[in-house]
C-alpha cells in the first residue's frame, strides 16, 4: 500500500525554467511533509518542509505547495540550475508518536543546460 | 555533509551470514532512525530509537535487530542474510522527537 506516491519517475527541464515535482498521499493522518534531494552515492539531503496548517512554504528558489483537500503537494524550483539534477523524494510524517517518514519512490530531475 | 556517519560504506557478504551496520548521529541528536532502500524503491522505515530506547518499529524483519548505545550511536544487526536483503541502508538522526531527520551517506549491502 503506497501511501505516498510520486507518479512521475523522471522529469527533464531546461536550465532557467521552472521545475515542478508532484506528490500525492492517501493517509489523512499525515500532518507534516518534506522534500529530500538525493545525489548518487549520497544520503538524502533535506530541502524544505511544510506543516499541514500551511498551504505554502518558500525558501529561496524552492517553494512547496500543499493542497490538503486534494491530498497533493508540489515542489517548485525557480529558476532551475544544473546542480538541481538529482532524485527528489517526497516524504510524509504523522503527528506526535508517529514520527517515522513515509517516502515516495522519487522523481529523477534532469536540468538541461 | 549532514554530520551523520555510517560505516562501512560497502559490505559484501554471503547468504546465511550476519552483519552489523553502524551509525553515529549528529552531535546532540537523541533520535536515530533506520531505513532500507531496495532497488527502485523508496526508503522504507525500519526502526527508531530515542535516547537509548526503542520508540517505533516499521516493517523490520525478525532477523533484523537494532540498538542505541549510551553514547547515542546505533547499530543495525542483520542475520541469516538472504539475497533479498541486498539494499542501501540509511541511518538518520534528529535532535528530538518530531524534528527534521538528517540522513547519513548509507551502507550498501550486497548479499551473494
């Protein structure tokens, strides 16, 4: 039962354009969402997060949007840079007492120079 | 560099064997989490420790066990290894409960 889904295994975007990565979840008990970026042979690196009481969180070039009614979140990267090429994982977490992260299967983002 | 260290980086062993993976959390972090990433899979939560005590368990096999020591480092023990146990094993740590988790570089286990 895949509670967090990233339906696009890969995405290619021109340098300088906007990259939009999508994530859907099914468990309404999730109340905190995170995006991690992963390069080959390295562990996931935390990028940005959002609480379920918000619908948007911004950090520099990265913005995460949350639509609770649709159980959907997205990560926007503007402008996209070659160093953004990596695998991006969406993760969700329950509230106190259930801190484990449930991950999606990842989207491989390739930025084309 | 997240500050979380894992050893060894690579491990190759045979079916039926037992291995121990080690994780040192970031300085001051009390929570340690273990995750498994198999081929083409997302990361699957195995187990969480907080300040030496087991706090949560995921889909961890009975052949697997873990502990967190007084100095807060953690070890994941995998026994009676099977081919399907070949995977990347990640450790993450966080300052407390519910904080952002920071991941180590992982241990790649290959069972032949």
